């Protein structure tokens, strides 16, 4: 195995922030193993774009709500590492997630359970399963949200679970210190993707509302996050540990 090969594992890499992260990492010569749930064609396109950018990317199917499938997924990651001629991976980005905008009094048990399963339980146990395949001295980033700092109407279920991700991040940073692995959460603001049905991207009124409350005067774009993550995942930032880093253009300051 080649020692200087660097590999990132990214969940939810076929669209939006994850896609941008894979491609921006490729531009820096970092290979990716990324997951998709339903967008197989989109995933194939990301693989092609990563290769054009200068690195390899391997797409694997994963439902992060299905913890029972994580052992099999870890085995697939090991096979992908062999294919990349790498012994272990360096970076883990827990990006896959789902939104919820149901008012508090109408949130159902099923809705809250799904938020927990995908946005927290999946992050918790997938990290646990993949850690034996991760190099000491690596970095983990858990994607949180700006709504853990400021209140967004009808986001109570989503924001509460993302808050759990931030607490998990700090504890994991403590527990993995002995392996010299740093762990941080990155909290995007409103981004123009298909998340939440594409409301920020496709609804001019919502887009303007977000622009008016953001210091830099617009909603974020996928590359605003993907470029930040690709640059953050380097030895230069390893001493940043256990932190919540908001990347929102100054939303609701």
C-alpha cells in the first residue's frame, strides 16, 4: 500500500454540499469514497467529475437510517481502499441528512424518529463502524446547521437533532484524542441546493429573505461549503478540535 495516498469518506456525496466536497477534494489530489442513497446516475457523474479534477472517487450505496447495514458497508469501504491502493482513510465527513419543517405541535413520532435515525443515530454508529479503517492523525467533520445557533421557524425537530450532533462532536474529539484524530462540526447557513425541497434555491421570496439577513448579502452556494471543507481537511487545521465552525456568510449576526 502507498503511504502518501489520502482518502476521504463522505456520506451524501452525490448532490449538493457532498458533491462539491468530493470535487474540491479531487482538485487537491485527495481521493474519495462517497455514498448515495437514490441518485445512482448523479453519483456516476460525480465520479467522472472527480476524475477530471484529478483524483479517483468511488460511489457506494448507503441508507444511513439502516444501522444494520453498516457492517456490510464497512466491508465495502475496505474493498474500495484496496482499489485505491490505500491501507486506511484519512478523513470522514458525515454529511448525509434530511430536513424537517413541521411545526412543533404537528411533529409526529415517526417524523422525529426519522430525524434521529438519519441525522444522529446514523452519524453515531457509522463513525463507530468506520473508525477501525481510519488512520491515526486524521480528521472527522460532522455537518450540523446554522439553526443550532439561531431559531428558524418550524425547524424544531431538525435543529434539536443537529444540536445532538454538536455535543457528540465534542465528546468524540475528547475520546479520539489518544489517536490524534481531530473532530469538528461545520454548520452551514441557508444554501442553494435541493435540500428542503430546494426552497432557498428555487423560491425567489425565500432567497431574498435569506439575502437580507446575511452579512454577505446572499444565500450560500454548494461550493461555499465544499471549498471550505476541502481546505479545512488538511494538516494545517489539525489543531482545531472539538469546535463548531459556522459557514453562513454571516447569517443572523
